[in-house]
């Protein structure tokens, strides 16, 4: 029997929906990956929309592959897909088709 004497890693896995957010501390062995941190967090069971999906992950606002090595103190972020592309949203606003009235010059304070 081999005993792993490497120190463990402490990380936080975060995920947010419009109605709720999760911040889950996890402890993993040295050499663990971002994907393993997400699995250990239990969020795949709590949030059915994540199960089976190709997850977009990041660490402190930088996208990373699930196979990327985890470092002590990392905040693993699970990103939701965009509802609409930012460029398309601007085009819709400019055309006045987003449900908001078009702005006109001279109507402000």
C-alpha cells in the first residue's frame, strides 16, 4: 500500500444561474484537475443543466480546459452559455426590436 504524502489542494467551485448561485469549497489531492474539482463539488447533481454538458470552465476569469491542473486556492468557475451573441444583441437594440423604445436625440435631460 502506498500512502500519498503530497499536500492536498483547497479550491472553490462557483456556478450561478439568474435565480441562484453556488460557492462550494472542495479539497482534492495534489495533481487534481478542474474537472475533478467540479465533480467533487456535487454541482453536477444539484444542477441538472450541467450533467452531460460540455462544460466551459475557467479559473479567476481565464478559460481553462477541464484537464488543466488545479492549484491551491483556485476559484473554478463554471460558465453558462450565452443567451444571445453580444453583437446580435446590439443589432437588435439598434433596430428597436428588443422590446425597448429606440432612443431619439433631444429627449434626454
